[in-house]
């Protein structure tokens, strides 16, 4: 069965802005490096969302979706992906990392 992963338009806008933010904040010396980092995040979600343990969202995140997964992209940054699912179809509706205020409710849950 084919796994289908889609991203809400607001998530795609977030990723586009993230490339700019990472570059202009000096996390990456080249915009292409920031693009590669964000592409790797997206690739990880698309390839692994169905394998990762799905956690139920806390009440504060239910407005974005029912489930979330997380990826440690490096030793300092964990990315969280909130989504809805139906069989083999996933819709990623919200993205944040461990530096976001939303993460405070999740840290103890996994």
C-alpha cells in the first residue's frame, strides 16, 4: 500500500520562511545549505511518518491535528510534526521544534 504524505499550505509556507530564517540568522553560510537542511527535514517526514511512533497531541495542539511524531535532526534540534491520518494518507498540518513554546507540553510525553 502506497503511503501518501501531504503538507498543509501553511506548513509549506513555514518551510519556505525557515530557509530564509536559517540563512539570515547565520545558522548556514549559504542559502543552498539552509535549503538542503529543510529538504532533509521534509524527506525524513515523507519517508518515515508511517514508521515512527505516533503520539497523541496534547490539548494545546489538538487544534492542529490529532497525532505527532518527532525527529532529532542533530544533537540540539528536535522537529515535531502534527498531522491527521486516514489509513495510508497523512496530512502534516503543523511544524515546530524544541525551541518553540509548543514543545513545553510535549517534552515529558516521549
